[in-house]
C-alpha cells in the first residue's frame, strides 16, 4: 500500500489546520453558513436532513487494518457507532458535530487519510477495481495510477472550480469492476500492438438525471503521457463545460452537445502543447509509487488447498458462502474474499464500530493487513490463504459479515435516500431491506444467481439504478413515494443503461414487482443464463406483461 | 476596490474605462475586450500602458496574440464558482508569454488566492483593506504542492527526486 512521506504528511496536516481555521471562523460567526458552505464542501462536509455528514475519502477503495481500526474509532467516538460505505468507495459519517470535524480530520491524518475532494466541483476521489493486485486478469495495477492521479489532482490550482464535479475510475483489467463507463473519465489498462501498456480513455459517461455511457476518446495513451492527457481533457472541460445550468454542467453534456469528434479534436490540440511537458510524472517518481504496490510476501502453495476442498465438502453452509463470496486469486493457493455488508434486512454498506475493528484484526491475521471497499458497498480481503478460508468464515459469521450473497439478488446497492439525504424523494434503504427479506433464503438466492439490484432515492442516481440489472428509482408523486423500475442496466465492460419498464409502483407494491420480475426470469431462462442474459435475449415485453397483467 | 500585489495593499495606478467613457490623453487605462477590439489602433496610439479586462467567458485565445501589447490583463471572477479564469491565466502566461500584471477581479475569496497565484495571477482585487491579512494567511497555508503550474513552487515529485539524490 502507498505510505505517506514527509511531503504527504505536511500537506494533509496543513489541510487540517486550514479547515480548523475555517470551522473556527464559522463557530465564531465570522462566516455565515452561506460563506462557510463552499469551504466545508471542499472538505467533504455536507449538511443533510438531520445533521452534518462527513464523507471521508478512501482513495481507490484501499484501506490498511490501521486505517480501518481508526474508522471504527471515529464511528464510536464522534458518531453513533457506525459508518456507511458508499458506491464511491468512501465512508460517510452521518452524525458528526461541526465542532468535532477538525479533530476527526486530524485523527484521519494520523493514519494517512483525509476528506479532500469528496465533494465540490473538483476532481473527486479516484475509484478503482477492488481486486487490484490480486485479480488473475490484471494487466496493470490500477492502484499505482489511481495514486498518481490522486496526488496530481490534490488541490489542483486550475481544476478546483470546474463547471461540476468530476469523477475518474480506473480498471487494470479487461473485466470492468470499477464501472468506468459511467464516469466522467474511465481508464482501462490495455496493451497496444507493440505490447506496451497504456490506457484506453473513455470520457463523458455518467449517471444522474441524464445517464450516458462514456465514449472512447483515445484507444491508447501511453502510461507516461497519462497526466498530460488528463490535464488536456480537464482544461477543455474547464473552458467549455456549461456553467449556465447546473444540470447540464457535467462533461457528458459537453461531449454530447459538441460531439465526441469535436471534443477529441480540442483535447488533441491542447495535448499537443503539453505532452511530455512538466506535468508528466518523472520516471523515478513513478518507480517510487510503484514500489509501494509490490505484492505482499506470498507463500509458495499448491494451486488448490486440500483443506479448503475438504471443508467445502463437509460443510454445506461454508460451500454456499465459498460459491458466492470467493474470487480466484492470481497467486496459487490464495483467494480473494468478499465480506458482505448486505445482511438480510440490514442497511446496505453500513458497518458498526465493532465490525470495523474486528475486520481490522482479521485483516491483520488473514490478509496481510489489507482491506478493500467495493463500489457495490461491500468489503474485500484481497489476499487470503485458501488454507485459512474455513477458519476465517467461522470468525466472520458471528460478526454478521459472512452472508453468502455477493452478486445475488440481496446484494443490493442503495443510496441513503430519504432516511438521510436532503435531495431524496423517496426512501431507498427500507426498500432494499424488504427485498432482501423477501429473498432471504440462501438456496433461492443462489438459484436465482447473479442479479444486481440498485436503488436510488432520487434522479441523482447515487444508487446506480441506471446500471442495475433491475434498477429502482424512487420518485415523489404528490407527496407519496413511488418506484420506477428499469431493466437491463449493466455497469461492467458490457455497460448499458436500463430500460424503463412502465408505470411506477407504490412503496408497498415494489417488492412484489421485483419478485414478479425475478420469477419471470426464472421461468424464461435457458441453462446458464443470468438475469441480464435472459433479458437481453427476450427483451422488455415478457417482463412487462407479467408485471402489469394484474393491473 | 483595494488592490493587493506582492502581499501588500497598493495604490491602483490603473483606471478602468467604461465602454462609453472618453479615453483620457494620458495615464494607465484598461478597457473591455469589446472596446479593445473596436478601438485597438487608437488605444495603442496613445503610447501609454494599456490593459484589457476579460469576462470569464472570454478565453485566453481571444486576446493571446495581442498580449505583447498589453501591460495589464484583468480576469473577471463573476462568482467564485466560475473557474474559467484559472485556465485563462495559465494559458496567457504559459502559452502566450504574457509578462505584465495579471489581475483577478470580482469574487476573489481568501481561500482561492493561492490557486490563483499558482495559475499566474499576481494582483488581486479584494473587498476591503481588512481582507489583506486573511489573504496573506491563506497564501501561506500550504507549502506542499503536487503538480507543476505557472508559479515557481516546486512540486513534491521534483523535491522527492532532489531529496533522494542528496541521500
């Protein structure tokens, strides 16, 4: 993992001091809430329905055990004993007191963390594939480039007042686990004809009220030119992005309005003037950062652990968990372990202080002290010996972290919705809870197979409903919550936006509607077809018929 | 409006001319881009230093090739949210080689002057004289920078190299 050196420590400490001054000026009345707003937003501090909310950056979703322990401590000392992991791999605290926030930032700085650029119209915290450094199909470790982008974008003097927020996601593998196609910039590591590694650059993807799949602006940018290319894109966006209407200010609208060809031409012209210039990372600095992401000291092990195979045969519940929550590791004898933050009836993405602290201890014991946060609001131990899996599973179970449901119908993404958020039109969390209770039976979950349900409480789409296999969007109709359903969305390398299925369902009716969709799929599926495959084969009609037949 | 330059309050020697105001025979004046374009030759023929004031929507290329003729470019920030001026400043300095005074005018907040300075601004219009102390404090809030810009602050990546070479 990356470790701060004295420059990074100084920088974050100065940021904390700056914020402390700003909070003091606010508490003293020197700043009005209006004047304070842009300042606190630069530090991830929002004012929500009931209280301030602090969004802490977890750069590219990577945490050390020490950091996780500290997140747990902050939840206990400064909040109500829990935190919420988000689709941007961050953590949100929902109940901090304003006066405490500088101390929270100081506690974070002690473990090399911050809340920089988790809000505001700047380059936001970079997200990446949670299986970085462990996935078998990886071409390039996305953490290296995410860290480089994190540093380059930190308090960037030219790009801190963009037309709108700006999100970058990086995947190092052909499989896209970082939803790069729905980001302002998506980067995918690729090899060119000469075997050289670089990035395919996508631009103009996004969700929100105008969802769009990103377009490839350049199929290959050499690694050593990445920063100049990003700087060129940001500069064109900063100059030409719309500032007259906040809802049309994202880069996707600019790319859509002038067309990808024209946008590309402007970026290329800009790039000409700066390619190879001072913005490029010096080679020795790349080596320095790269070295932090060297693989941990793996043991030489057989590809498959006999102990693991034995436990799986002996314990059916363990086998169920292994089926959904494990992912093959590139290192023989190891596995990637997903910890579900989606217990049946629970709040998706929430973890208690006790859970966080226990996770930190388990990471030390079983995963080289490393933890990842996934954009699907779960946690990952990236490097676990297969020999240890059974023991680890037994320890995770009493913590409520071993639900065997990763990728299934109960592994639901949900935004905070009307329970917390001042923008929401409808509740999202209780809908997720009720759906997971409906499908609580693990056998049924596994029979239904891969099915991604994503719920947003308003059109801002923080719950990624546009790219859910089943997307659920909460809307307000004359003061009543209703839910629109979309089908066929996909956030991976085969990205697609969901299709609206028809009239919305009531809060009471939406769970039945989801069940009808699932049962319709089960009735129609061919062997080996996932929900998404069946949908792509048969289209909207059969689902629509069943859904509205009773009406 | 009070003007801060090089960390001090200074008397502003420049007069901003409205588009319909008569041009004085002498003295330092700056005009809108519209007026500069319309009366370019007459304004330059005065022989006195000339400046241009850009709206935030008037980007660097619109004035770029003329900057050798100018002693001042004032860039408007109609609201602190409008960040086009940062790019305008960098391009005027880095691409078009502007050496004169680059002045930030409008909604210039204390928490932005460091960004502005990094992009090449060297003069700031402030709301009142009391703002000076805050401005000076804000300029000193950071000593570590992660990216090269127009200023001469050395980015951390380069300092790290210097440090490891010394070890």
